[in-house]
């Protein structure tokens, strides 16, 4: 009995020391390695954010784009707040680098309105210049030279860009697409060019309705061309909704049960109606 106790005692001591070690905060190597890796990833992204800012200060905008390839490939493995900060810097670089109004306006729309970072003043200047360009293009009715794209958060540029894009497509005779765009501007809009927008909305809708009506007529025509008379159809349905149309001749027979009609078509085709409904087809 005493020997068993002596054998077990060292094992108990070892187990106890392991428990004490864990309770003192010593983590398994796997957990420690994972935490270390996460810290490395966060630290490396901080370096890339710092590097992106440096590139923008030096006007080396294309280098930010090159840097973004590496960052976006790791988007699910980095701190989300840091990732969003880098995305803003990437958009800022694109705004400053490009000479195209579409690229500038679409990228500036990706930057939060409440951005208070290092490049706030420069962004404000670019935004004002873009807004002035958009207003001037509308004033000159020049809907060809430039393109603009804003998110709804940016006002009044968003509604003005919808008007601009709608008129561009209207001039290209893309009436239904133009109307789909301009109708996004609410009737309650009272900003700059509000009257012009309302008149354009009515004008574009009329054209869109005309086109839609023509499409509907064409669809109906194609449907009629592929439809033959069916038992139970009325006379009106046969004439308007089938490819048989009006008969060449009609013969009526009055019986004690009512009036029967025989409609005669070319090619020895006949339709028979009882009480106004098609009852027999002979072709």
C-alpha cells in the first residue's frame, strides 16, 4: 500500500504543476502562435497605411494602387478598421491621380463625408472643382464631354449627375433608360436646375412611353402572327388576336336553336360559330 502511494505521489505533483502553470497564464503554443500572427498582420497593415500616406504626399499615386493589390488579397485576415482606412487612402490616391471626371467623382463618393484625415483640405478643393464642372456642363448642355458618378450621400451632386446622365442617354435616343435614371430624382427636389429637371422628366417620359407603346404593339403583332383560332374564342378574338383575321365571307343560318355562322377563308378554311362562340374549326 505504501509503495503505491509513493509511486502516485510524483504523478500528482507533475499534474498539479501543469494546472498551476496554466492558471498562471501560460498558453499552449498553438494559441500563442496564432495571436502572434494576428499581431504581425495588424502591424504590417499599419506599415502599409503609413506607406500609402507617404506615397500620396509625394504624389506617387500609382504606387498606392500597387500596394492595394497586396492589401485586398488579405482583406479577411486584417483588422477591419485598418482595412477601411486603407481603402479610403486608395480612393484618395485615385481621385488625385486621374484626370477623368467619372473616375474622380466615383472614387470621391467612396470617401465618407465625415472624413477628417490629413488630405481633407485637398479633397474639398477637388470636390468643389468637380461640382463646378458638372454645373457648367449642364449650363452649356454639354452632355458628351464628361461623365459623372456619385452616391446618394453626396448632394446636390448625386441628383445633378442623374440629370446629366439621363440627358446624355436621351440625346442618344435611349429614352427608356434615360427615364429610368431621371425618375430617381424625387419630385420634392428643389435644388439647382429643379425646373429644368422637371421639364426634362416630362419630356423623357413621353418619349419613353412612345417607345414602350411601340414595343408593346410589336410584341402583340408577333403574338398574333403565331396564334391560330381556338375553340371557345369570340368573333372579336378571332379577328384581333389570331393570324386568320377577318373572313372573306360570312354565311348565317337561323335555326330553332339560334343563329349559326360560317366564316369562310382562303385555302378552304372555315370557322363555325354558335351563340357568338367558335365551335368548329375546319382547315
